[in-house]
C-alpha cells in the first residue's frame, strides 16, 4: 500500500514538473492566458522569448500585451507572430501590422493582424477591411493593444458569461 501511494505521488510530481517545463518553454497547445488553441489561431499566435531564455506562447497581440506588462522586469529577446496568410511565424517587429476598426480581432474589438509582406497587408485592407484598415508598425500595434485592453477585457467577459449561460464553458 505504501509503495502504491509513493509511486502515485511520484507520478503526480513528474507530471506537474513536465507541465511546468512545457509552459516555460512554450510547448503547450493553448494560450498561456486564455487557453485558446494555438494551432487554430496560428494566424495571430505569438511567441515571446525573454532574455532569461523563458518563452511563452499566446494566441494574440492582446495576450502578448498582458504577458509583456506582467514581465516588466524581463527584456524580450524575440517576439514572433503568425503571418495572417501563411500562419508561419515572422518577426513581429518587422511585420506589417494592419489595424482594422471594421472587423474584430482575436481577443480584441479592433482587429490587429500581422503580415510578412506589405503587399499582403494592402490586399487585406482592400479585400477584407473595405479600405478601413491601415498599415502600422509593431510599436503602433502594441500601443493599440494596450489602449484597447479595457474594452477588450469587457468584451471577453461578456462572451464568456454568455457561453457559461449556454453551458459552453
């Protein structure tokens, strides 16, 4: 009996350690903050690697902004984002970002989409945003994420409340 309890405790400890390592190294399938599926949202998913070699994977610029604010004592070494069209990770600071007031984004009331090529960002604005979007730098996009944080958080809470009432959460 003692041996069974000891083995069970060891299995639990190893499982928890494995989950902690996976979270530290960004190997989880869900967003670190909201749990959204990173494969499903590969077109907006972001990976932030800090100067202490810790890494986090998030579903969107909204959740990346949360992480950057919470980790103010660490310097980001690399910030990668999914290219909207190819879903492949690109350097977020070199990407062409589209702010889109006419379409909500992932976890946000205002869309914030990244593109590797300027021509793709321009096409997205013309085809999807009906000309209402604009191309901005990463700095402008992250500032918009912080500016939108309150409204976005309220929208998320409202959606989750509705889902809970319907039995979806």
